[in-house]
């Protein structure tokens, strides 16, 4: 089955593809796409605003200029290795913001395929880790759960969370239930308060 994200790889975007890209630009997390050659072909608006750079500057390997020099080799080995194996990957590294400071993020990449099984490239989602360093991030949640929590706190329904993260409704609902269990809360309002208190979303 062809992924909805495959629309980001369309060269001649029609109305549906344009609407999908509009949705991606208004997601509350950073998102990127890369072709089968590992060169990036798309960054959503949150990424560009975070980096303080234009789409043209980030495309291809331009985004690599923002990775902290101490993390660059490890980051690229993980990135290239995943592309060669066409496997999902997750990595943590410091990314430079528009103001010049570096912040730790979690970057998750998922391979994408066309309806006939052809390899299209990757889609990636990035979230900033709360706190100054992963070891000091006082949250029991995984990177994926933080992504789900971010969307829930932004008012997205479980169906919308599933669409934005390219996962099934059942998986999205399972993530939401697991988050509530980990945080020992029983209502959405409590999730929103937690997200604000830990800097995951703005008040």
C-alpha cells in the first residue's frame, strides 16, 4: 500500500499533493523528506523556522551544516547506513537553531515505497528533546511518544495524529494510552498541562 507521505515525492503536485504539503507545513514538529540518493528534497515550515534558513539552503546536503561538528560523523554514519539498508532509524544529535545555539533533537527516519514497491526515499520527523541534554531530559516518554503528545496537546484527534505520523489509528491510540499510563493521567487536559510544563509545547 502506498504511503500518504509518497505525495511529498510527486514532482508534478496536484491539488491533493498541495493540500498534503500544506498540512505538513502546519504540523507542530519538524519534518523532512529525502530521495533514494539520500539527498533531502523537502523540509516543512517548522524546520525552516527552527533553522532560520531557506528551503534552498537546506536542500540536498545543506542541512548537514547545522549538525554540531562533534555529532556529524556519527550522525552521517547512521543516516547513510539506514539508507543503504533501507531500514527505519532514530538518532540524537545537536542541531543549530537560527539564533546560533545548538539544541538536542531526536530524528526518526522511515523508508517510503510506491504502490508497486519501488523505493522512494525517506520521511523523517524531528522533535527537540526537553532539557539541555538527553541525559537530563526528565521525561519517561520515548521520542515517538513525545511526537504523539505534541500533536495531542495541539488539539489533534487520534485520527489526525495517525495521519501526520504515518501510522495506523490503532497504533496512534495505543501510543496515547501508553502515554497516559506512564504519566498516570486520565484526561486530555492533564496531557496538555504536562506538555506545557515540560516545554514540549508553548502555553
